[in-house]
C-alpha cells in the first residue's frame, strides 16, 4: 500500500510474501529509508555484498545507500518512507534513531523483537494498514505519528539490546 502526499511525501507499507514480489526490496527511491521485519527464519538477503540470514521477528534498517539483493525471501513486512514523509534528521530529538537505526557507521542495525515488543509492533502494523485506507485531510499526520511510534519502539529495543549504558 502506497501513500503519496501533495508535497512529495512517500510511504510504502507492504508485505513481501515470496520471491515473486521481492522486487520491492531492490527498488531505489531517493532519500528513502526502509525497515524490514522478518516473520520467519527462511529469508536470506545480500546487503552490500554480505549475505544475511534473518531469524523470525528480526528487523533490519536500511538506507538508500545500501545495495540490497534478495536471495530467498518469504514473509517480510516492509515500511519504506522518504525524507519528505518523515525526516529522521530533523526529528531526531523526537525518535533518537539517527546513528542507531539509520546512518550508523559500525554495523548493520538488526534488532530481535521479544514477545512483549512483538505484540505492540503487530498492533501498530494493523493500525498502519487501516490508516492507509483512510483517505482524508488527517491521513498524513496519522501515518507520520504511527511511523514515529514504530521508530521509537525499535530505538528502545536497539538500546536495550546493544547499548546498555544509554537510557
């Protein structure tokens, strides 16, 4: 499902269910950031010439600069958005994900969702899908708010799992 706003805002909330529609992973859009949430243990993706096998309920965060080649993909939820839709640089004080989830230098950011986080993320995903069908003058604000919540939840998980000293 794609949202395109009047000022070039772009959001794609989609499910990749097989190798048939994994072409979505290879799409390049200027200034886009992508979150991939794997729903089983069977997905293999090459990112910047490194093969990654993802486990169930792992989430990986990609920028437009990553070279993504799907090898074997099934059951992946994807959120892709551009800077016009939500700029993490301008709003980093709100979500604190710049340098952690996106544009970090050290390693590819991958988080594993535990049961308590999974329930929140699943509910948020359902709300995303419902809001994508709600076409009115508040849709952009609602979608931005849901993306922001998604990013905050993922930032908390990342900090808990990787940066014990950060609060």
